[in-house]
C-alpha cells in the first residue's frame, strides 16, 4: 500500500523536472558510457578475432615447429587429417640493397610461402596483382614487402634486393597480410617470398633460427578439440605447438583482454568519482526537499513511505542516466570504429554487444544505489520540526543497521562483479581497496581541513584579512561544500595521479634505463665456422667495448619431473612456446648463483641444467627436479643443479636454461652475439659483418627498443583515454559541487555587499576557498596516487617504481586550477545580483 | 466538564544549538478540552511555536508528558507519531508548506491517500470547494496567491476531519484583509467539523476570537484566560 502511494507521490515530485539532477545524470551517464564503450570495443575485437580466426591464423589449425620442417610422419598425419596443408617459414633476416657505393640494410621478418598461401583471407598488394604473380620466379624469384621497409631502403617495384645470398625482384608493396596478427611481435616489417625462392639464400639451414607453420584446412564437421588432442598426443613431445582458429592471435587476444580489463577498472574508478557527485547531487536535492519531507511527515507519512518516495525518484533518474550512458557507450565505438580499426592489426566486429552494455549497466545501477542509499536513508530521520526551525534533519552518525547491511551487500556485489567480470580479480580487488582507501583518506583530509580552517578563521593572525577569514570560515563552517569538493576532486585527481605515475614510470623505464646498459646490436644466426671471423672483426674494433657470444638453440619445456609441464605449472610464460637454450662449461662473468653449484668443466655425466631463479620459483621448481626440453625434436631430460639470477632488463644475452655442453653435443646450433660499441662504430661494423656473413641478422637494439616503446606508448595512450573519462567525470562533479554551493554564495555575497564588501574582496574570498579545497584534495591525491602507482608498478608490471614529481605536481596544480575555475565561474552570478532581491526573498 | 483532548504535564523542551543547550520550555502544564479554541500568544522567542510542535508530536519533549486523545505522545516513535497525526490531527503553518510539485487538489488529497482513503480525491475536491477554491484545483502553489495557498493548506489540514487542528500563525504571512478571510475559513472549518483548534498568533483580533488564551513568556505560562465558554 505504502509503495503505491509512494510511487504516486514520487511521480508528482518528478514534475519539478530534472533541473537538480543534471549533475547526477551526467555522472552516471559518463561513467556508464566509458565502461560500456571500453567493453564494447573489447568485445568487438574478441568477436573479430573469433570470426576471422581462420584468416588470422592462416588456417583452421596450425602446427608449428622451431628450427625445423615437419618430419615425414608429421606430414603424413597432416595430409591424412586435412583437406589442404599450406607450409610457411618465418624468420628474421636482413634485406640488403647493393647500389655499389651505398649498401642499404634493413631488418625484416621474412615469410616463405607455398602456392596454397593464404588458405584463408586475401593478401592485398599495390599494384593490385595476384600474389602468385608477384612471387613467381622469372629471372629472379619475386617478393613483396611492406611499404615502410621499401621507403627506408629506397625500393620500388621492379628493383632488386638480397636476402642472405639470394637476389629477389620486388614486385609490389604488401598492403594487407591476413595472418599478420597471429605471429606475435615482429621486430621488422614483413617481406613475403616463396620458400622455394629461399633455397639459394643460405638462410634456412640446420641450426639457424626459423619457424615453420603448417596451416590446415580441415573437413567440415572436424572437431577441433579432437584433432588437437590427437596431434598433441602424437607430436607434442617432438616440440610441436598447436594453434587453431578459436584462438588465432593469442597474443593480441591476451593483450586486448588485459588492457580492456584495466580500462574497465579505470572506468570503475571514474564511476566512483561520479558516485561522489551522485551522492552530492542527491544530498543537495534532498536538502532542498527538507520541507516537503517534513510536510509529508506532518501529514502522516511514515519513514518507509518517505524513503520509498525518494528511492523511486532516484531509481527513475538512475534508469535515465544508465540508459543515456549505455546509448552513448554503444554509439561512440560505432562512430569511432574506422579510427580504432585503423590502429588495430586485426579486423574488429563493431556492433551493439549486449554483454558489455549489461556489465556497464550493472555497474551504473550498483554505483547509483551505493552512493544514494546513505543520503536516502537519512530522509527517514528528517523530523517534521524542520518546518518550524532551520534544522538539517539532525543527520549525524550512521543510518539504520538495515541500510548499512544493504550498503555492504551492494558494495560486495559491485566489487565482486568487477573482480569476476574483469577477469583480473586481484587487480580489481586491489583497485577497489585503493578506491575505498582513497575515499577514507579524503574524508579524513576533508575533516582536518574543516577543523583547521575553523580554528584559523578565529585566529588573531587573520583578523583584518577579511577575504581569507571569510574563506576559512566558509570552508570550516557548517553546511559547506568542503567534504563533497575534497572527495570528488580528490578521488578524480588520485586516479589521474596514479595513471600519471604509472605512465611516467613506464616511459622512463624504457627511455632512460634500458639504453644505458643495452648493447648496440644483437647478431643472430652466426654459424659455428663464422664465429672466429666474427669475433676477430668485432673485438678488433677499438670503438667496440664489449662482445658477448653464446651458443643458441631453442627448445620447449615439455615435462617437469616426468609430468606434462602445463599440468605442473599451468600457463606460465616459459611454457607457452619455445625458449632460448644455451650450454656452457662455466657460469658467465658476473653470474650470481643463488643455490647449488656449477658443474665441473669436464663434466660428462647425465644432463644437468642451470635454471633462472625467479622463473624457477614461479614454476615451483627446486634443486634436483628434472625438466625435459624438446630441442629439434629430441627430448633432453636434465637435472636442475643450480639457480642463477637472470636480469632480462639489461637487454644482454640471457637464457633461462643453461645446460652442460655434453648434453647438447652434436645438436646443430648457431651463436648469438651482443656487441657494445660507440655509436660511431655501429654503421661500419654492421657493413663489414653483413658483407662478410650475409646470413647473419643484426638487430639494432635502439630500433627494437623503439618498437617496444611504440607498443607501450599505445598502452599509455589507452590508459590516458580512460583517465580522460575520469577527469571529465571529476570536472562534472566539481561543477556540480560549485553549482550546489551557488545558492549559498548568492546569499553570502548579498549580505557581504550589504555590509560594505567590494566585489573584488568577495571574489578573492571565493577564490581562496577554492584554492584551499583544491590543495587539500591535491595533497591526498599525490600521496594516494603515488601509492597506487607503486602498487601497480611493483605487483602488476613487476618493475621498479620511482616517484615522478613533475607529473604529480602538474596534476595537483591542474586540480587546484579546475576547482578555482569552477568555483569562480559560479561566483560571477552571485556577485552581479543586487542584494535587495536576494535578502527580501530570504525573509 | 468535557474530557481533555490534550494534556501537558510539566512539559519541558531543551534544544542543542550551535551556541550550546537552550531551554525553550520550562515545565508547561495545560489541559485542552474537546472542542475548545485555544490561542497561544506571547512575544517572539517565548516558546509558542515550540509548544505547538510538542502538541503535534513534531518535536519530542525533553521532560514531562503530553497526552493527546489518551495517547502518550512522548512514548511514541516517529512513525507512530506520523500515524497518529494522519488519523487525528491537522496542522497549518505560517509559510503554508504546500508541496510545490503537486496541484492544489493533490496537496489536499495526499493526507487522505496516506490514510488509505479510497475516495481521497473526491473528498479533496469537496474540501477545496468548501474553502472557495473549486476553480483552482489544478493549479500549482506557484500559480496561486498567498491567501489562496493558505486556503489550500487549511483544506489539506481539515480534509481528514481531524479531532485536533493546530495552526502556527496562519495569517502571519498574509495582509490584513486576506488574513481575516483565512480566519473565517479556519473557524468555519472548526465549527463544521467540531475540531479542537489550537493556534499560535500575534494578532490580538485573532486571539479575541478564541475561547481561551494562554500567554507565554520565557517558556512559561504567564497567563491563562478564558474569553468565552467552550461550546
């Protein structure tokens, strides 16, 4: 009964319009829109990956091998299983253009293909000729290359270039390569040639670094799980890696999932910022309704009826806000689809996806409920006596227990939902804890600022400084906007400061730390017989400071103590593909052995291995454990006899596994080298080595770092977009707080003018109070943001954290300025109104 | 003697303000018989409105007791007080306190709806016609004059046929002629429904129309005079 009456009264109340709720709607809509948009893009990419899985992978399924082609047995199985099998070879090499006086060299990722390539999707070339024609052998075998490498090397269709010892004729620019996203992170632009054409290059020999992939077109009705199970049972222990169209680009999928989840969390922080605004808007609205509530009580309405009246109103507004947000969140990705697609290596299926919209809607509704329940609960406590004297409901202390329980349940639902739906529960829980902690700190800060301001406003020191005293009095006085401004601005700035700290730390770790210690070049594929000559040239150069070399093989960890490795250690990165393996009689110079002993120089017993300490810890390995590594199809089981510290951040030669030499005796292999040289020595060194040993590939570390930095810049840009949504929400909340305080400022300005205060002095007082609140919020934001930045860098990125003062200070100054601008823009109207009208209306 | 509808025994009120505790009422004892018209007068700050609030259960006494129609108001919680008012009391304010988002008709119907009356709107219409606002039913408070708003407030207070009508300076915000007209309506309603009327006023003319006048000073009863016999 009371619900029906409450609904009727609520409907009548809503006739007053949404004027007081613009901020409420904006906060909810913005937060929901940001989350819905991020979620929609994430799903669009995932669906694109699924839909185009076969094209991205290059087949319904693929068997991959490292260092080798498939064996007869493997080929026979594939031929029996698939309708068609297409073979590709993938490796890094140097493209060389010899113009006599000038020799251009460019690192490229070469793909050797057969006549069936591509099984799915199409290759687009410029000029638009068929791939078969472009790669056909005329005088020379043909090739296509990405435009960026053509530009770098000054090549046009019709020109020739060399890969290893084989000349190729460039026939067209490679515009799109359907399976480009499946291969993971390439260090150079793509060149496609026929595998046959590579025969004379000397680049694909036993021991050189290449990968082969066998893409299969399976018969209709083939069950991928069954085919996979059969292939793995037969060939996994031979080093075969399986991928199929359900997960054509696992790297991209994982990256998109992670970044998407991270952005949803940033979006949730934005929603929390909005929540503060929502709470403030509801408080302001209910304050304005105090007399209506008291009147209803006078007329006999019970507390529950009153609660329901306003609960229904807020419910309607929440539905409107969430709907607006969902519309915006669904439309924005569609509008920006061409822009987003242009930056993606894969086709995305843009459209309206109900899943992420429902998730965003759920977050919106829960946030609105959490942040409005407290002020709504207070309506029960409004006493009818409010009609007689100016009481603000006597709302002190906690609301009734039932509301606190409801709040707890709602908060648990929101945090639990975020943890579950994001797929990164730990980070979600840490973020939630961070937001709650930041809110707590900000409430404490607001309380202290009010207390200190109240004290100071009565201090002798500020007597005569009217503007300051008024500002302090206003901040410290009852019913001020201090708490809501400090909370909303502070939370917004905290999120921004955290993102700023993470961003700066990431950029710094790339820009500053790596190049200081990194080598100039990595050389790969150095044949055994080339090593002495290579070392002679490199070490003989006075500008070369250091040359390190190591034998290089690649292998897959297949078993740990006889059990399949993945069953023992799950999806650890060291188990995902093949890893570099080396051998050595002695530890490398400066190696730190943390447990166990290195083997004797002449050790010739069963295979033993030195394992990277940190990875061993993560895999749960201990000394004495046995690991089986498949190298070139051969299983080698070695006992772990020591752990050593491997620091990947120095960009030097690092292997997680070093075996005793006898264990790998006879295995064909090449060498890897790092050369630390003065910049002036780099070009001549490369020229000489590449001329003498055309099969050797040089990777310029600076270029590689630039590519990694580019990829991370994309990540930083994405987090910036997320932060921007939070910033906009924060600003809206700020405007809301300033607008909510306008009525009080109008009256205050009128009284002050009556008492003889000039407008300048009133304005100064308004500015000072904004500055005080902005500074209070900013200081907490620096502290909480730094703490969050430290947490993310240390536990999520597993990198070192350094406080970045420039970013932090810029954010705080920005915050103080934003408060000032918002505050002042809402101070101008009060200043321009003549006092008489205001004061008469107050009577 | 008629049984009292309101009995106050040594009723005290102390409030916590920004400046500390303030004693508003210092032990008021009073009986109001059924059907009486009682005027509460006194200078500003003497505690008239506070006393009326206590009688209406809008404020909680900090000492003594208040019985209304046999119920101990000081023992009731907020919701019980709300239910008591809905069934037995009508209250009129100086500032009208109409709900701005509701039409005149809806304002008057609200207490009837809250009391679960199925004919709330029919009775509200009747009540508005009785105060001369038959033509203004669909108007919002902002579209009406002060006098009209107060008449709506009177209709709203009288619609549930309360046994007790409380009015806090009902003509305080109105000009003389309008105030006079409002008092005619108020007394007319009281006569029509036989309610007990307690009103706070500064106006000697208005006080003169009451059966009994209680003068307050500094939170105490300064004088208690019967003007005419209760009917």
